[in-house]
């Protein structure tokens, strides 16, 4: 059996889950990544439009942001 190239383990410094911001226009990818993040102990917030994400990040903070390289604006 092949081992994964990368094993993701969150570093827990408090009771809160590490937070991920995802901006991607593919709803299927967003659902898949959200399920995987939750399984590994992360809290993921996703947006399909950059404008929605931009408005939301003014009120929240994240540990990491994942952005679609070829996102139509």
C-alpha cells in the first residue's frame, strides 16, 4: 500500500481548531476539502467568489489561506 506523501497533523495550541480559508470556484472541490479538513481537526471556511471572501476576512482571522490559482474574477 502506498503511503501518502504528506500527512497533515494540526498543531493544537488551544481548544480551538486551526482555521483554514479556502477560495475556489469549484463547489465539489470545496466540499471534498472541507470534509478532509474536518476529519483531520481543522475548521474550514470556503467561498466561491473572491469578493465574498474579501468582505468576510475583514471580520475573521485564519491560520492559512488556500486560493485557486486560476480563479475567474
